[in-house]
C-alpha cells in the first residue's frame, strides 16, 4: 500500500513538473528588437519580438523593461492570443501623439522616458534578453532607429518601423522636434499671456507672451470660440468657432480683425498654442490645475489650422 501511494505521489509531482516549464516559458522567448529616440527623448519607443514561434508566450505582465545604467524601469502587461513572431510596443506619450503612430501596448505618462538617450546603452527584458548599443550609434534624427534583423543579432540603423501586438505598424517622423511642444506660459511657469486692446471695440488686440521661460521656435496659432462653445460639464470638450493660423513665434502679435461671437452672447474666448511642422499642436493648459482642456480633434486637438493631433510631452508651460 505504501509503494502504491508513493507511485501516485511521484506521478502527481511529475505532472506538475511537466506543466511548470510551459508556464515559465510563457514569457521568455521575447527579445528587445527595436530602439528609437528623438533628440530630446520626448519621442521614444522600445519594441520587443517573440522570436521562437511560441504560441503561448503571453506572460509579459511578470516582467519589466529596464534601461542601463539609468535603471529606468517600465512595467509591462500580459497579452492574450497567439504570440508566435508577434511584437509588443512600449512608447512615450510624445510618440503616441504623433500622426501615423501605432497605438502602443504600453504608453508612459507625459514627460516620462523609457531610457536616457544621452547616457543609457542597453535595454534589458527578463534579465537576459538584452540589446546593447553605444550612445554615439543611437540615431536621434527622428527618422531612424536601431533594430535587429535576426534573433540575437546586432542592432543596426534603419528607418523606424514600430509595430504593436495587434500587428499595427507604421513609420513616424519626429524630425521636426517630434511632439515635444511646450505650452505658452500661463503664470505659474512664467509670465502669463497679456492682451492689450488697440481699438475701443476690441476689433484689434495685441497679444504678448513669454518666450524666455519655454524656448520655442515653432509656429503659433490662436484658437477661439464663443460662449456656446464652452463644455457642458467640467472636463468636457470645447467647441471651436475657428482659428487664426500660423502667426509665427515672435511676440507681440497684432490680432486684427478679432472674431465676433455669432451666438448672441457677445463673449469670445481664445487660446494661444504652439504647433510643429508635422501638424502636432501643443497643450491648451488645464482647467483645474491638473486636467488638460480638450478640443474635438485627435488627442483633444483643435481640428483647425490643419492640426493633426495634440502632444502633452513637453514639460514646460503647463
């Protein structure tokens, strides 16, 4: 009787052992595959790839991506579905705001980085699956990345091609400074925007804003609306009446003629924001000290003046 019992126990242990390696292997056949950063590090992504054809390598949530020597650590989330030869994308908020960027599987909070592009020289996944480079070899032109072409192969420069787990892919252009657009200082971060009435009826206004606190050579635009365009509830979407586009970056600017409200309210509100050559708009400021104001366009952008999206990646001015 004891011998039979012992065989039964050993049989159970044997079953657990056969399952155990499968569970462990469910996250260890991924490799760091592609590394990207623009010049200021606001637009970054790190892509990993399942390189061994494992169909159930889903346990990414038990791992972190770690940059060295800075030790910046980014948590990951598990996936579902067939993982064979798929990709997984971690990226900054500046990347996610760019036109054509595939939706990251992990998006960092505004201002956060995956690595220090001026000092880090490796990315580590699962302790052993590491990709290494030199600071000098990392492209920061906003177009090229470092990528592998074969499993455990060397990293080499190529046009970026970020791909997420769903298979969406694209090529981004962060060469114009990417999406790291500052806000126009509103007082707490620098002298606020000043408005001087040049005519008694307000049809001509002079706008003066601080350019020293948040260095910015990007174009600016004036977004405006009327009373009926205010959100119905706090945190809601602003409806715009229009925009005065491409006013440059030189202050002061004479705004003539100013728009008139057509909803009968006699009230016109306006914002001054930046926009880069890729059509990405800077922040609008917050309505409660923490939450960004948003318009009807992509990412809460204005959807006027050929704007494609909005970026909150810049840390200055908001």
